[in-house]
């Protein structure tokens, strides 16, 4: 059976529908949770890896020292040609490792369903929860953007796909986010009522995500 590594950074940043896709495609999942103090995997010959989101930032290594170990592992995965999908913080970690700068998004938070446009003309009703962004690393190709936060999705070669948004989101996680959003979040921010009203958008977003996973890992 093929092996998929999933890196989870906190309980509130679950792999979501990634687990459903893995089950449907006969991948055995190995979950690494560095925030729990778990040692990094010693193998790097995975058939794929998915790096989840999280509330910490790539530049907070003093506060979250396990980020150093994770960055080393991601670098090893890249050097060993493992295919990787980065989600939100995961996209920022890959950008940082590959030479892009990660920084606070000065216009503010992007929370809830906000559309992004792909370079092939598709509109994705994407789910967001972030206040940081990244500069594209050398060699990266931007494939998704919007007017509020330019760098929404990128690819590097044939082995790396990364999104600033959360295509892996589940309806349950959206409900949790709706309960957590508050007046301190300034920017493009859906309130609780708006987020819950947009729940039907989760299914087509999941379907888009599954198509990207198929292209990356199964082609």
C-alpha cells in the first residue's frame, strides 16, 4: 500500500478531507504531530506528503522550536523528490524553505469563503483563515490569486503544489471557525452568519481539492 505522510501542527488544524481522499485512493496515512513532541520520521521515501495549516507562523521558531525540525524534514522530502501538497501554513513553510519570505499580510486577515482566480480561468470559492502571506520562492509558478492577497497558490516543478487557502476544510471545521471569528479580525472577514450560510460551498471546494491531489499524487 502507498504511504502518505501528513504533518499536523495543532488540534485545531486537522487534515480534514485529506483523510477521505487517502482512504478512497488506498493510501496508508502516517500522521506526524511535531507540536506534541513526537520525533520526526526517519524515513523520507513516502509516496506523498501533505502539510497542514496552523496558527503559528514560520518565523516563530523561538516560540515553537519544533518548527526547525519540521523545516529540516520538509527539506529532506524535497531533496528526495517526494511529492508535497502544502496547505496554508504548509504553503508558507515550503515558501520559506525554498527561499521566499513569509510576512504579515498588512491589509489584514482573510477569513471565510473568498473567491480566488486560477491562471486557467477557473474561479474557486476558497475557504481562508490567515493573516500572513509569502513572497513566491525562486522557480515557483503562481496559479491562483485574488485582489486582496496576491499569492494564493503556487507550484514548483512537478512535485510541489501549495495553497494559501484551505481546500481540505470540512463542514465541521467551518462551523468551528464560525464560532471563533471575532471583532479583532480585521480585513476581509466573514462573520458567523455569513460563514454558515456559505457551507454549501464546501462540497465543490473538496471536489476541486481531490482533483489536485489526483493530479499530484496519482499521475
